[in-house]
């Protein structure tokens, strides 16, 4: 949640309707676990009305030696084709806010009337 908090400081929490988060399968964060934690603490934060949409990102690795590209289900440290260890991890490690939906009309309860 600390990572998310930092990303969200530019926004007024009350205007945020949805937060789309991308989570790589190898980011170290379990989507179900994060969803559970968010639901748990959300009510006590300004984001209690916000819907968190978590999207799992499959891994995408590429071997620098032979160019083989694959989507590993395990965090392999070597290429399955040439056993090379020079691997570009193109996807699967991310953990970031992809987009944020902000309410168009801000309803401010200023206590008037
Ligand atoms: Zn290779």
C-alpha cells in the first residue's frame, strides 16, 4: 500500500472512483492477497469508496543469447532453449498503478443550505 500511496498523492482521494493496478506474476505480490489487504484496510482510508481493479500481468522473458521469448510459469533463471543466463525480463515484475478513474463531477459536501 505504501507504493500506491506515493502514486496517489497528486489526487484528491474523494474524486477517485477506480484505481487500476498491474501486478506482475513475479512482482512478489500475490493478487489475491493484495485484494484481501485492500478490502481490509480500505474502509479506514479515504479510498473506502474506491474500486481497486487488480490486473495480473503474465511474465514475458527474452533470452539475450538466442532471442527465445517465452512466458515462464516459474521464475526460471536460465533460457529453456540454450540455458543462457542473460535474460531480459520484459514483463512479470511490475507493480504499478496503470490508470485512475476520477469522478467528473465532484460532489463536495460543504455543509451549505
Ligand atoms: Zn536462449
